[in-house]
C-alpha cells in the first residue's frame, strides 16, 4: 500500500529536524524515512502515514514505534491564540501563539548567536529545562516529554507547555544567554520595559 503526503507537509516535518540543505534522507519503508546530518547515522525517523517525527535513540533503521514519537505542527502555527512578536536585532517575527513565539524566538537567537541553545540547556528550573538535545532531558517525568516536547532546530528540542509569563521568562533567559541585552532592538511585545511605563 502506497503512502502519500503533501510535499509542503514533508518539508515542514524535515525542517523540524534541521536545515533541509544540510540533511540526508534514507527510505526505510513505504511509510518511514530516516533523516539526519550524517547519512550513515540518521537521528530522526519521519512516519509519513501518521505525519510524526520520532527521535532515534539507537541509530538508523529502528521502527518508529520504538522511537520517542513527537507530533509536529508546521511552523508551530496551527492554533492561533493571540498576536505576539519577537524582535532580534532588526528582524521582527510575528507569531500566532505563545508556543510559536518561543519556537521562533529561540531559533532566531541561536541563528544570531550560535551557542545560545547550548548555554540555555544548562539552565534547569525545578523539574524542567526549556531546551535539550534529547527530549527526555526536558522534564523529570518521561511522560511529559512525550506530550510536551517538539523539534526546534537541528538536533534541539523544546518544551511547549508554558504560560505567558513562563514563555516571556524563558525568552529573557535566552536573550541573556545570547549576550543580547533586552531593549528596543531585542524584545517581545510581552516584554515590559521602563520605556513602556
């Protein structure tokens, strides 16, 4: 039985793993494609029939059922819950949800200042961190990683269950890790600065 998927959706799923121009694909079956920066050691598996990205903990060729399965929403924009934006330097990114705000903000900061995610991954508050290379490292409880972890960039994952204040606090920490002071050029529309009072 052949499996079909819209090309744009496949690109979204692959983009969740990393920059498509740096990735290699290997067909595992009619429904699974292995993805990674090393063609001989893929790090992720895409299940085309269920449109799920799984992280491979044992290397290429493992069945998707044995991977840590993650639902992925293209560009994290499926459910619009508000109007938000994040500004990194001269670039402003408009977002439709807190989840997308965090997603776009973290990606933009890593692009502007490589190494930001590595620094941010060292920060752990209570029982969780916001970014990790392994989704199971995001939360102390493994079942939370299965529900609230999503691909972010290359081999990075982020936690998606955050309130408005938590999202803003994580972005402030990310700006600090990037060495970019919060201000007119580096902020979100949720940031309250002295200029706004």
